[in-house]
C-alpha cells in the first residue's frame, strides 16, 4: 500500500470535501458515502476535517505501514496462566476448621465470607462436620443457625 499524502488529502478536502473525496482517498468509504449524501455532514464535518485531516492521514499511514510489515493477519490474545508454584487449595473441611480455631462459633455467612468456599459447598461441608460430631449445630430463637466447634 502506498503512503497517503497530506497535501493531496487537503486538496481533495478543499475542492471536493463536501462530496467526501478526502474520505474515499483515505479508505473511509462509509464516511465518504455519508459525506456524499449530506454535503460533508452539512458542512460541519467538512469544517472539522480542516483540523483533523492531518491526523487522519497519519493514522492511515501508520496502520498501513504496520500491515505491510506484517503480511499475516494474526490475532494475538494475551492469556495469563496460573503460576505453577501456586500452593494447592486447602480442602473445604480444612478451611472451616482453620477458621474455627480463630472463632469457635461460626455462622454460614462467616464461613462463606472468610473462606474460598461457595454457599452450597460451605453448607454441605458444615453438615458433614456436624454428622461426624466435629461441630454442633444450634438454632437460635430468631432462626439463625450457628455451628459450635468448641
């Protein structure tokens, strides 16, 4: 692709700008058609291009210089991978028991907010710990359930 000239772009803008000639020159076909049917966006777009046309030519040249240097159309996506030295996640039981060392009476809300467990996993694990006799489940008068690990 050839580099576009600012001089040619400004000449097209001045003499044929209300018809979008400078837009077609820069490969902006859609905007060229809009300018063609609206008289340069009712001369407002044509006037704004007086100040922005130089940058439009620079952008066109930069984009086409880059595509000429790299003929393939590869898309590069940065995807981070988890570090390999990451410690394995502690089991649900271990997370709850570690939390119970700090605070022997826990609610389901505390378990969910202070561990990496989801609501269902925390609830199932607490029930398993109660079944095993590791914790005692109690229901307060207001209906709140707590788990006693003392």
